[in-house]
C-alpha cells in the first residue's frame, strides 16, 4: 500500500471524528474570531504541508531502502530463502534459484525439506527446530538436492525473524561448499595415506626438534615423531625416546662432519644426503640418510645398508676375481643386456681386436658392431631374445657368426651363451657368453679338407696313379682310379716290384732312384687294347724313395686320332660342298676363311686372311658382333655377285677359350629361289582368295577349316588365325552342329548342296551358300569348298519398298494427327481464353450479388447453388482444355506430362501409379505425343469400362524401342470381348491402327476376372 493511500484513509478517519460546524455557529462568531480562526487554519495548513513534505521524504527514503534491501536480497552471492514457521518457502532470491536449479514458481509454497538429501533430513529438522527456539543464528552443513540429479554440500545459516502481530519467519542463507568438502575429504585421505606410507615404510623416518642453548645456538636434537621401522632400528619406542636426546642415543650423528650438515639443514634450509657409520650394539652399522628441514627441526629418513654394504664388498671381491680370470682368458667374455641391445661388460675390447681404433667409433661401439655382421648370420644375434624365451637356465646355445674386420676380411667367431638374468615375468633380460675367434683354425681345417678333397677327387675322377717306390724298386704305395684301367685295385700292387708290373719303364725308374727326375710316356696292353700313361717321377732325398704319378692319356691319344679324322672329313666337306668356314679374332679380322662356297663367288681360300670382315662384308657387322660378344647365332645373309643375289645360311659361336669367333656358311641360293617361287604362287592364290567379293571357306576330309578369306572374316567376325586348322564343331554351338555336319558329309560324297544359312553366319543378314566338293590329284574328294553370297542388300531393297508404303501411310496419319492437334489447340485456346473467362466473370458477378442479398433472403440458397455450378463448369472447362493440349507435354516433356495425367485422373475410387524410365529431357515431340495419347486413351477406357480401383502405367525407353504397359485390377475382358472390342466403342480399333502405322505391336492380356494388361511396343530406331 502506497503512502498516498495511507493519507486518504487518515483523512477519512479525521472527517468522521470532526465535530460538524453549523451555519448558525458561524454567524454567531465575531469578525475577530473569524479572522483568528482563518489565521489558525492557515498556520495549521502550513504545518500540515511541512509535515506532509517531511513524510514524503521519509517515504522516498523508506522505498529506496526497501529497493536496496530487495536488490541485496535477490542479488546476494549467497542463496536466501524465507520460510514460515512450518518450513514452507515464502521467498527465494536469484542465487537460491541457481543453486537449487529451479525457478521461483517451482520453489515458492513448497517445503524446503523437499530439497534436502535423505541423508541430511534428520539434521535439518533438528537445525530448523533450534532456529525457531533461539534468537541467535544457527549454522549447519547439509546435503541439498539441485534439480533431479545433482547433489551438493551447502553451509546453511538460519535466523529467526519475529514479526509483531504476525507469525514468525525463518531466513536461511546457504552457499555451495562442495569443493571445500571434497578438498577436506581429499586432504583427510592424503593424510591417512601419508600416515600409512610413513608407518609402513621400509626406511626409518624420524622427526627431530632442535635443542638450543641460551644464546640460541643449536646444540642437540630431540625426538618428536618416528615410525615403526625407526623404533625397530633404535630398539626404542617413541615414549621411551620422549626424554632422550640424539647425542645420548646416536652419538655417531653428533660427530663431525655429520652434525654440521644437520645444522645447515635447520639453519639454511638446505636438504642434504649423507652416509654415516655408526657403532651400534657391538656392531658396525652403515646407514644412508636424507635430512629435510621441518619448522625448527628436521625430518631424517635413513636406510640401513649394512647387509648391502657387506654383500657389495663380497661382490667386489668376486668381481675382482672374475675380472682377473676374464682378463687372463684368451677368449672374449661378455654380459649382454637384451633390453638395451648392448653389452654391459666386456673383458676385452672386441672392436680393437677387429682392428678398429677409437677414432673409427662414433656413438656407442655396439652401433658399429651391429653393422659388421654377415647378412646371412645377423639373425642369429638379432633374434636371440626370442630364442632364449624357451631356453632353460644353465643350457647353452652355440652358433658361428661371420664378422668383418677393418681390413674387410670375414672372421669366424664362435659364440657360446646362456641366460644370466631374467625379468620379473621370467623373460631373459641379460645373457653371459664367450666369443672365440676360430678364423685361422677354420681356415687351416678348410685348407686341409680342401687338399684332401682335391686329392681324393683327382684320384677318384681322373685316371691317375700315385706311386711310392723304395730304393730296391719295391712298390710301397699305389692308389688311384688309373689302376682300374690296368686291372688292379688300390694298394693291390704294394709289395711287388715295379719291374714285374711294367718292364718297359725299368730304365726310367732306375734313373729316378739314382736321384733324378723324369717325365716319360709309358705304353702297355690291357685286354688287347693299347693303354698310354704319362708319368712324372721325382726323387725324395729324405726317404730315398721315388715318388711319382701317372696320368692315363689313352683317351687323349684316341681323341687326337679322332680329331685328325674329323679334320679330314671337314676338309673334304669344305672342298666339295658349298660351305664356308671362317675364324675371326675379337676385332673382326679373318684368321682363316676357306671352303668351296667361298670359291664359288670368286674368292680363294684364305684370300681374305688378315682383313676385317666389317670392311669386306659390312652388312654382316651386327650379327658377327653378337657372335663375338658370346651369342650363339643363326642368320641368313645375302650379297650381290655378278648381278645375282647370293644367299648364305650362317651359324656362328664364340670359342671362349681361344677368344675366336667360328662361323659356318652354306650357299642356299637355289633353295631360296625355289622358296621365293613357291611364295609368289602362294601369295597369288591367297590374294585371289582374299580379294574375292564373296566369302570363301574350305574344309578338309576331317571337316577342319583350311581356307577362310577376308570376306568371311568381315561376314562372321571370326579372324582367320582363330579359325584355320580348327574343326567347324569347335566354334559352333552343340545344337547347331548336326545340320551342317550332315550337309558337309553329303558334299564329301560328291553332291552339290545349296543352303540359305550357316550356323556361324550372322543372324541379322541373309545369305546363299553353295557347297561343292574339292578334288585331289587322283580325282578323289579331298575336301569341301563353300561360297557364301550376301543377299542382304536384295532383301533390304524389298523391305525398303514395303517400308516406303508404310511410311506413306504414316505420313498421312501424322498429317491427320497434326490437323487434329491444331484443331485441339484452337478449341483449347477458345475454351481457356473465351468460355472460361466468361464463366469466371459470371461467377464474380454472382458472388457480388450474393453479398448484396440479406442473410434471410430466399434467393441466397439458389444463388449459392448456381455459384457451385459455375465453379464446376470452370474446372471442367480447364480440364477439357488441358486434355486437348497438355501444356506439361510441350513444356516439360513426356515424363512430367504422364505423371501430371496420372495425378489429375486419380480419385477416391481409382488410384493411378505412373512409372517412366528414360525421357528425362524432351526428345521427339511427335513420338512423345503418340505415347501420351495412347496412355490417355487406355486410362479413359479403364475409367469408363473396367470398374477398377487401381491402375499402373509403365513407360520404358529401351533404346531401340519404347514399351508402354497399362494394367488395371478391373473386371477384365474375355477372349471374345477382345475380338469384338472394335464393335463396342472402346476405341481399340483406332489405337491398333495408329500403333501399326508406327510399326509397333499391341497385345491385350486379360483373364476375364483379374483385370487387363495392354502392352504396346514401338520401334524408335
């Protein structure tokens, strides 16, 4: 209620209390009293106006304070809610809406307890009761519900508001303390975790407080806190150490320099790490310590490493022993870390052993070493981590790896390794092994094996005998496959005298045993055949023995005789046949050239010796160069001699041992002339066959194709290469083989056969085929000759004449249709521009007349009926004009026109679906007009006669033809009805004639009960 309203109420109350002043009282008053009364009234009026002004100012101040209070209330950073004495929300500020995620309308008049989490309800009720019973603020922490899903922690403060003459209120202020709550919980968890870590730590942790003298100098430490590990190490509990100092329990930590470092930690706040040696309980103890300042003291963390130190000392002694042993080993000892991929220990520098210096090594030495493995052996080292997964402890793996030294030589290194250390998952992580250089040993063994192998191979493969004969001529050793040629086995002659084996060589053996060396040819006879041995003997002065070996050269002697015979035969051939033998060096110069073929062209034997072939016969350069390059080559070459072309067939190869080219040539001039004559005759026959206007095909007695000219290729599309030599049955379908085969067999019996077609001829053309027998030299039937005439043009001419007659009829029909279209267009324009406009004008005048007639007039209903008739007439006129000339067909093409027609003819009783494939753009307007009229006529017949509820129109552009298919689910037509349809006015007679003139075809399919399907196919090309 405003202040102005309050003043009005006060005035009304004052008027009620005022004593009325009558006219008689006024007349009885003296003028002085009247003036005095007026003066008092005026003074009283001024006082009232001043009071009114003061009250007005007070009102403005009060309203400003109220607005400020409301602004503070509603925009405070805390949520405020005002509750009545029952806990129902009467007011809430904006922050309260935000925290509770609800609008004011959803909060007011609801109990605040509805927004308290169930876990905090009991605490809230107790808190609310305390607020109502106390004049002091009450504080509590509660879980509140925000919206329907989120819960948050809030610090809530409640204050009782007492109102005179009204019920008390409770004002709650709350703020979201979720983050603080979570921080407190996290801090508590961390403190708990820290306490657990400290108490369960394997290291001793002690918190010490500094003890200072009167001058403030740090002189000692006292215990504040220590964990269980420290109690065990000191053998004191924390209660026992409560009154003791560090100097009493651990005097070793008070000695220098340890105590000075502890003082620096406290005074300078510098953490320190150190190791301390403490005599403790008659034992020497070593501890590693870390000291960190904490207030006026420090935290000392220590680890007892006494056992570790003792173990390290023992380990160092063992390592020293192992190191000395490893350094004394001739082999390489190493420990390899499979995870790092490098050695962690080597007794000697392996790269230095391979000849590499420190200057050759960039980066880690292993990087260089990994590049020196032989590519065939590298997998043995790089794949070890996989192989050792299955190797049990104590089992060794051995392998040989080739490694390249600095000189580029491969050194054979023998590796022997086993698992040295495994990881937590049992997988090997370190190997220990030795590496031994076996290069020289392997080379010596290889050399020895090779020598033994060579000698064994020589003795087994070559006809050689090794002899050792003592000074008396006794055979001490005899071996070799050459003994078998003499009829002996290895060692069979040992103990016999050489003079008994072959007396012919006794003088030579005597010369050798006298201290000489001798080479001689021995001859003997075995089984009636001469055997020749080339002997090499030397004298051994140490043993006084004669050592020798002999080589069976019988085959060589035989070969020499064979070569002499062959050379004689070759000379005879070169002398009497048209052959040429040429021997050339690598530069193409003749070393030898002879033969009767050379003399036939006027060149004597070796007349060209020393000359270059490239100059004498330059046209042979390319082929001869290939031969000199190592190719084996056969080629034909020609040159002109005395005006006549002379041809040579040549064969050449390179004698790689002597580095000479060998070439033979034979004069084939007569053969070449005969071949050319035959080729010319064959080409004449083939040209005659190929250029023949008709197709010609020939078969042998086995019905294989022997001739197939170009005309046949063009007619059938089969290339000659695919057909020649093939059976006719191979390229004919199985169903078409029997007829042709029977006719060919008739011809092979001597008959003449005329056919209109062959199975392999094109189906789209017309042919006449005459088959006649081919006779051999002895007048026997050797095959079949077929001549194929293409009579397609003759039949096409006949067809063209028929087509011309149809085109004349089509032209007449198109002229009639064009005239009809023009007349339709004229009538449609008249209906649209004249009749439709007049009907529309009449409708507008009628509607104007309707507005002038009063509602209760008897003319209103007839006028409405007439207006409806005019509307129907306008629609019917537009429909009739559209059907006469479909604008969609002219403007958008056939597809849109047919879909528009189906849409317009669809009604509640008949649903028409139209599917058009192709005709995406207007093409042949005349053809599209015919198709549109056909569909329009068929749909009209369905609407008039079929009694159908559904119809489907399909128009498909198939490229060479257009298919129109119209189906309905009406009552259908019987066969007799289809035949008599022309007499029943269904328009099918005209439709059929128009389709026929377009050279199309119309079919009607109807069962008489299940609808009718009309299909029209019209050729477009």
